């Protein structure tokens, strides 16, 4: 390649580990499947990004300006789809990496949606309700040129919830002059949310775990079971981790240990999960939960359990702690919780990884159901939502296993291959403009 065409400017995107990991893992998959190099080059680059300053008046009367982002990684298959993260370390590159994962996730599970992500550099727990509302509304206004039911549809992520989504919906609708529920998903039921959305990511985690157990048993790699004979540990006790714990507890699985950002607790006989959720709702943390002992934070990832569910942050399992990980199946509840290097070590040890773009896709699948219900103004029962969620995930699981067996690669690569097969065909049919 001549100097004129050298890769100038890529530092804007690749300054975060999550973006570099997403690209590295994609490149590994592209090599295994023999992907068209032109398509590979295009998928490595996000389509567009907007950086905005978000000024709000704090409760003490001062004005503070926060930095916000929205990245659309690829919108070949349909409108951009992806959450809005409120976190003090959010940056453009991290948002771009997460947007890329959304592209791969939507394509893998067969949704007519592209990949996007947004974020604001802020510690959500420092904000009063009034400040959070002002920040969400002003951010929505600043990025509204990108948004719309046919263009880009946000959802909750770390630090945001159904209330934030209601403010996004209202701000966008105020600008239009009429209610536009399809502009955002993860809304409260009363403003067009879907039954089962709040639980969907965690249910998806558990459904893919059940499918994996069935598959591994059939291949003589068990025995595993999702019942009282099984043990689990969960990192992160937020929207994904806590409900996954409840779903597994309902099936009899012993949840030995959980953690959040403030602390970790352990009980070898199994935690009383409903009591722990009640405790967390009142104290804001699992730390100090009676009926369990305190555990150093990092050790939650290092216990000898059947199932480990990292459901907090990216890069949780990396080259520093991977040698101490003893779980037999890891279900990636979070986005990008295992680095590319650590993944290799785990797979060499025979650990079965359920990749994020499959494992936590339940959220975007039910987001799609919510969007579709909103467009039709016809709402489904929770049983209907769960039944369809299970069907979509089972189909995606079968696709991933197809690639896993065909290419004899790792599960991460298999998921990316299955996803890229669909996306690359669509990109080739649409061609390169102009
Ligand atoms: P959340 O903000 O509700 O919960 C995050 C949890 O992780 C909190 O309990 C927090 O205390 C904990 N945590 C943060 N840093 C930690 C650390 N260093 N050690 C231990 N715990 C830590 O967020 P969430 O929506 O549950 O998202 C968690 C992960 O799942 C993220 O990677 C997110 O992108 C991914 N995800 C979420 C959804 C969804 O529908 N909410 C869907 C797909 C993927």
C-alpha cells in the first residue's frame, strides 16, 4: 500500500481496549472464514460518530458541561440499535467498540437492525433525578439529528434505565409534536414498553446457558445441568446480573458468590437470591449482606463453579487473572468481558465460552419486539415475548454451533463468523456507493 493510502486517523477509534478487542476478534474470525478483504476493511471502520457537549444546570445553580457520543457502526441491515451508557470512563473509542458489537449481535440473531451505541462521561450515581433528567434530555436534543424509528433507536445500558428512556422518548416527541414510541426501547410499559424487556437480557443469558448444557452433554463434554446440582458465580449485580441470578435460583442453581462495584459476598451453600435482591434494593450494594461472607472483589471470577457469568464491565478476564479462572462454562452477560488473549487461554483449558453477541442478545431481541409492537400499536403477552425470544436465540445458537463445528474454531470466532456471513452478504448485495 502506498503512503497516500496509509491508515491515518485510526487512533480516533482504536484508543480503547474494547474497540481493539472487537476488531482483533473480528479479524481472527475473518481470517478463519476467508472473508472478502474489502468487506473486512469496511466492517473494521465505524460509519459515523457525533461528539456533543451537554451543558446542564446542576442543583447548586452552577452549569456543568458533560461530553456525549453517539456512534453508528454499520446500518446496512436497518436502523442503528444500541444502548446509552452513563459512565465516568466512557469515550468515543469505547462507544465505537460497543457499537461494533451491536452490529455483530443484530446480524447474528437475524434482526433487521444495524449497530450503534451512545454514552455520556458521567457518574450516574452523582446526579439528582432533576440533573439526570436535564442531562438525558439535552443529550437527546444534541444527537436528535441521528435519531428516529427508521434511523437509530437507543436503549438502556450501564447507568441508564427505563426512566431515562422515557425522557428520550418525550424529548424526541416534543420536537416532533406527537408521540414517537419507536424512537427508543427499554421504555416503561406505560409509554409503550414491552412486557419482558427488563428481564430479557438475563433470560437470554440463561436460555443460552441451557442450550449450551444440552449441547455439551450430547457431545460427551458434561455432565452439566441447570438445576440444584449446579453452582454459579456472577460478577455485577445490576440489571443483567441480578435477574440472571434470580432466573438461575428459580431453577435450583446454587449462586455461590456475586459482586458489584462496592464489594463481593460468598456463601458456599448458595445465596438466598430474593433476599439479596431485596437487600440490594434498599442498600444499593451487595456488600454487607447478612447470611454471606465478604470476599475480595476479584475472587468472584476465580471460584471453582460450573457457570461463571461476568455481567459488569468489559475486560474483566484478561491476561492477569485468566490463569486463576476455574469455571467450566462462562456466559458473557456483559459486552466484551474476556479479552482476546484471555479467550485463547480459556479455550485451550477446555472452558466453554458463550460469546456476548449470542449470550446477551436477549435484550436487543426484545428491544426489536418492543419497536415492532410500538410501530403496530399492538402489544403481546409476556408469554408470547418469552416464547419468541427463546425461538430466536435457539436459531442463533444453532447457527453458531454450525460454524463452531464447521471451522473447528473457538465459540467467539464461531459467533462472529455466523454473524459476518449474514452481514457480508447484505453488504455485497447493496454494493459500495457511489
Ligand atoms: P448496570 O449498571 O445495571 O449494572 C452493572 C453492575 O456491575 C452493577 O452492579 C455494578 O456495581 C457492577 N460493577 C461495575 N464495575 C464492577 C467491577 N469492577 N466489579 C464488579 N462489579 C462491577 O448495567 P447492566 O445493564 O446490568 O449491564 C452490565 C453489562 O451487560 C454491560 O457490559 C452491558 O453493556 C451489558 N449488557 C446489558 C444489557 C441490558 O439490557 N441492560 C444488554 C446487553 C448487554
